[in-house]
C-alpha cells in the first residue's frame, strides 16, 4: 500500500514528435511473435503496436494509475507497478524482450533494474536521455548551475530524474556487469540518426537520447 | 422478533442425482444448482461468462429477485450495452452451494424430507466452484470465456483459475484476496456469535419452532455491513447527524444507526441464518496458497488465462495490498495480468456501485480478451 501512495515521480517525457520515433525505433528492434514486457508503458502505444503489427504477447507495467486504467480499458494487458519493486517477482527468462524507455534515469536503483531486466528477459532494450550532450556540458561549464534544457527541464530540487548518466557511463556499466551491447544508437534533438552514431565519443557529445539493445554475455 | 420463514419461490435449477463429494469427505446424495442466464450462447459455445456472487448475493444478477422484488444486484455491470454485455456474451450466474436461493444448502430438504439445517456439511469455496462446473458442463460449455466475481465471488474466480485452468480464457477477481485475513474471520465470528446468541436460533433448529433468529442475523448483517463501507463513506452519508433530535437510549439516535438497522431488518427477510453460517465458514476457510504448499504462485502454475485484478482504494476488508500480493504471485507464475486500483471512497461495496473507471476497465479488458479469443467477430 505504501509504495503506491508514494508521490509518483514523473520521468522525462520527450516531446511528441520524438516519442513516436523513439517507440518506432524500439519496435524495430523487437522480433515478431516475441514475449515483451514494457516497463513504464505509459498510454500503452508500444504494446498495442507490438500486438497489432508484430503479433507479440506484449504486456505493460505502469506507475501512473490513470494511465493503467486507460490502457486496460483499451483492452491492453497492463498492471500497476514500477521498475524498482515489481521485476523481482517474475521468473527467469519469462520474456524475450524487456523494454525500459525514458525511465532508467528516474528509477531508484538503475543497476539492479538492469540486472532484473536481463534476468527475466533474454534481451533488454533501454533508452535514456544523454547527460553528456554538449548543451548540458556547456551550461554547467558556463553558468556553474545545474543545466536546464528542453530534456532536463526540472530544477535540481524537484526533478524525478535522480540518476542521470551519459552514453559512456552506460557503456561502462554494461562492460562492468558483463552485458553485450547488440545494438545501440544515439539520436539528436530532431530524432534523426546521425553520422556520428558509430563513434561513442561523438555520440556522447551530440546525441540527445540513446537507445541500447543488450543481452547477457 | 417473529418473522415468517423466507418466501418460497420457484428458482430455475438443475438437479444432479448422482451424488456430490465435498472437500470435507461427505457426499451429498443429490445436488441442486439454481441459476439464471442472460444473452445467447453462440454457435461455438465460446462466449459464456460466469458471474460468481458474493456472500449474500444470488443468481438474480440482472433482473428483479422473485424473493425481494428488488432489481438485480449488478444491473450496472451486466446487461445489454453494459460492461458485461449480454448482447455479446452469454452470462450465467448460479446460487452458491450452501446458499438459500434454490441451490442445495442448509435450507434444502434431505431425501427423507427433513431439512438439512445444522446437519448440512461444511462446504468450501472449491466445493462451490465444483458445483458451478457441473452446471457449466450441463449447459454444454467446455470452456468459459470469462469468470468474474467480487469479494467472495472473486475467491471463486481464483479457485476456478486454479482448479480448472483450461476451462476459462479470462479471470476477473474483484475486491478479493487469496485468503481471508484474521481480521475478516474475526468480523465473521462476531456475526456468527450474534446468531448463536439469539434464543430463536434453537441450536439451528429454528424451522422446527416456526421461527427465525432474526435479531441475531440482523446484528450479523449490521456488523458485516460496516466492513463493506469506508469511514469516509459513512462520514459523507451520515456524519454525526441525528435522527429525530434529542438524546435517546432505545430509539435510533444517529442516522447511521437507523441505516444499519434497516440493513439488518431487510436482510433477515431474504437470507437464511444457517446459510449465513455455512457460507461465512467457507470464506474463512479459503486459503488458496495453503492448498498449494503455501506457495500462491503454485496455484496458478502454467496458467494461460488472462487475469484482470481490480481493487478499490478505500476497501479495508480486501485491501489493495492483498490484490497486489495476488498480482505478484501471478507474476511469479508468468501469468498475463492486468491490475488496477480504482480510486474511490466507497469501500469494499464499491464493486457493486456506480464506479465509471471500474466499469470502463472491465468492459475494455473483456473486449481486449474477446478480440484475442476471436469472439463476436
């Protein structure tokens, strides 16, 4: 009871034009007919797309009860819950893909969440906003204040994004915990894949969002 | 308080004369299941929805009860164009085993013509479900599209999913739990003791004395009714408002007293005390995990049913945490689970009342399942 009555942090929401692209890119990474768990399923558009266009058994977990009710009332299998507390219950290998989009920076224990994702799923798909983006770096350097951008738009004292990381940070964690990066890409503000996507160093400066597909080694 | 026995009414039923073995080991020589259906069974016999009623409910889900004349207890949920749409689904509801609306129970006659009364053997939620299974088979239905129920009805839903996993496509336990808590048992025990303490109870043989333990049963209902409401709902409906002004000892002083007394007095006109004892015992005894080595997930191992678990925020009889524990067990069994908590101040009874979010959720879940099951195309 306590954990649901907690004030629910609002993770960063990308602007609408990028959101669809973000979900489309994720859907492209998922094979037809897969068992999929979408953590933070929001309005359920990803699981609906996966069910309708790819015949997937796609389910969602969502922290916002109003979104859960809307999704279930729309015929989608979504349960109220969150990444930090509800993954531990699933058996090993229950899913082919476990998706966590735009939420990693807002969970309490990102490393544990990743570990659980790759325990209950064969593959994990993770997207997050890149804190290494040049604008973020420039604002901190030039003003000495916490950056405020279109993506990082909440003040430090009230942001739900308590674990920001850069693309390089994330890659280092994957290496440390023995996860294989099967695919990755970074996109700029307009949601375009860019020529620097093969260079982690450049992506870490110019990529506004990052998307990874992982599996265990 | 002298009241006539419950009005006799003809209830649609089916009789199974081949004996019915109960969990307690006793065999009932014959089993009668009283039931009602709504809507039309489709050619594939695939659109049947079983509704399981709660402790004091009955099979008259969507039509007036012949006993009370009051409209069905779930007309907001079951009917044409309702969430459980009788234009689309074939809805079945049976009076539970042990009940008093026509199914075999303490009020029924034994083959020798005497009433069962307190000799009626203890029944379990699983016995109730087995009796429903007999009915469903009798109706020629191999697999139900959905089993839906609130409170004790939700317990039956869980038992269905556990005992007959291949006989249902979807399961909707509402405001329910996998076991009755100590607190719930305690409230039931207050009610039972009130019945026992009524001199008109006559050790359960009140029929032979031409009376009913109306006071005891009314008190049992009053105590239970408090648990169906929330403090907020009581405060909103009655607050501390007085009934007729001044201080009194024997009359009703507060409006809430008058309300509870009304609940008690109308209840005794439609419910049998021995049935109340039998069914409350069945609820208290229910513990699905205990039946599976204390592992609730084992009760659902390998299930392919789609679950929709619904709780209500102000329900303290079957609180959300119980539903959440159920959801986690279903997750451990890798079941397909939807789970919502409906925000409301109406307490446990919310599942019977006008809760648009709940109704939308139920309708959408069933529609989504129907699409996947290929029903109604």
